[in-house]
C-alpha cells in the first residue's frame, strides 16, 4: 500500500502479476476501491492494470517514477514544497 504523504490516506496499491519467474508488482489507484476479507477490488479494467508501470517484488518505487505512475493512473502529481515525494510505502 502506498499512502499520500500529505494526508496519510491510501493512494495506490500494488497487485501481483506474472509467472513465478517473472513476477512483478503493478500500481493501481485505490480511490473507490471495495475492500473485503482477503481482497481489494479496484474500478479499473484488467487491461489497464496489466499495462500499468511496475516494480520488482523486492524493489521500492523510485522517486523519479512517481510522476509517470500518477499520469498513467489519471491522477495529479504534486510533490511537496521542497520536492518531497507524494507517496510513501506502508
């Protein structure tokens, strides 16, 4: 889960995708998501999720990739006044 650093509210989540040898984490926005026991459903078409920017399972979102992910998800990217990151991993 990634939260907005200004509000500490959930902004994005990562979902696992791929084969065991090429497994990766894809970013999806969590606005209007439905949360249940053991699952989170996001209102995005599967095709949009499959083409989303990704990171490896042991990687962290690079700061330089944040604007691209926000653009892809249709969100406005607004770093902090001093260039702080907009999202943080929780």
